[in-house]
C-alpha cells in the first residue's frame, strides 16, 4: 500500500521538531516543563503516536526560540519535495 503524503509530511515535521528541540539544548523533559506538559507529550509527537496541531507547533517553536514563520517556511519546503 502506498503511503499517504500526509504521513510523509508528518514524519518530516516530527524530525524538524526534534531538531529544533535539540538545537535549543533541551531534553524532552526540559521542553515539556517549559510547555507545562508531561514529558510524554513531547515523546508522543516525536515518535509519531500523535501529531501536534498548528497552535501546538507554534508553542513548541516559541519554547525553543525558533521563529514560527521560519519553521513553517522550512516545513513547507520539505513537504513539497
């Protein structure tokens, strides 16, 4: 069965969210504390058990000192390819 483009896009999104977390120097626990969420929140979206919604992505970017508009442009380019 052919994979959905959305599945591929979410895989790229997860990789980029993990990347900005690591670039910010945070562990999953540290980021979750900054977001006032349990550690499992970060773990679940990073491994693909859930997909963060648009507003959650913005919150994650802000917590990691990544400009949301820059992140969205980056993801848009990745999903197009």
